[in-house]
């Protein structure tokens, strides 16, 4: 997920104010900042009520309830609109380049079979995480909510405490897709990672484990490392426990040295 009012390189940049004209037919799209042609365009959903912008897959996963304000998206051009965002894979610049004018409904893609399969996948992961946390004897809660410094309420699938502090040391977030879309495109994954990183920082919690369906894992791992996020590909459940143990050990070693 990506909050489109932010640039991936400059957190103070106003992407809404950067409207790049659609290039003429036949020309190669370029980054307006560095001139690179190593760019990708993707159609996203902008919630008109609060301005939150994310990939269509993100809203689909959340049953078309806005992750920022909690309101339901129902009618296109009234509740939401489709926009195209361009990301430069060289300098990281993100810009909205146009609005998708063509009418259409995306809600019809979500039928009962897809929701049922997604729910099964989600429940499987939740049970796996809960079991791992219990085996390690870690204090945790599910569906943790915290008010960020911005005043926004952020929701995390799990929160883990290693001390008696008010806030947890670790939060865990699931970003899973439905079985008809077994993995996000790399660009969608980058959007979701950047948005999650923004919400993590606003929550005031240092450590995050992000479980996500993704391609191009090597590049995404680099991005997550820079953002202090531990990435676990959704198809590798066995990696979660190993990642959790390493993170807990690192935190405890750091706390021990600080004494």
C-alpha cells in the first residue's frame, strides 16, 4: 500500500502536486526527475474521502474498506477514482500521471470463492504465527491497534512484547493476495512496503515483520532492509519462525548491551 501524498525518497514531497501528462502514443515514459526510462505504471485506487491511495489489490484484500479511515468504497467517481502512478526504479520517484476516466466496476471481481480461499490462507497464516509465538513463550496480542503521532489509528495483525513497556517491540503485518492473483507485481509490492513503513514509523514501533506475496524478492529485501522491515515471502512459512527468533535475539542482545 502506498499513501500517494508521499515520495519514496523524500517523505516531505507532495506527490499529489506532481501531475505528469500522459506521454504521446509511441513514446517511452520517462522519470520527470532523473530522466530514466526504468519506470513502471500501475493503476491504483484513490479514496476521495480521505485521499488514501493504494493498489487495487490492497483495497480488494481489505474488502474495499479504506485502511486509513475505515469507510467503505461503493461508487466510482463518488467514493473513489482510479489513478495511474508512475514509479522510477532508479531514483525512487513516485508521481500520479493521470486519472483513469473509463467507467467500470472492480468490485465484481471479488466473488465468494476467492474470498473463501483468501480467508483460508489468512487463517492458516494467523494460526502459524500464533503457534510460533506460543512456542517461543512470547507475550502477544492479535489485531493490535495504536494511535500514531499523526492521530491515525493503525491496525496490525500481531503485536509482540519483550518487556513491560506500553508499546510492543515487534509488530507483524500480513499482506496476502487471493488465489487468483498468487503474487503481487513488483510495483504493487513496493507500494505496499512503502505504505507499511510509513504506518510503522507513525506508530512509533521500531521492528516489523511483513509477510507478503511477492515477486522479485531480492530487490524487495534490499528495500525492506533500508526501512528496518523483516520481509517473509508468504510461500515460505518455515522462514517466519527463523526470522522471528533472529529478531528477538537481536533485540535482547541490544538491550543487554545497553544495561
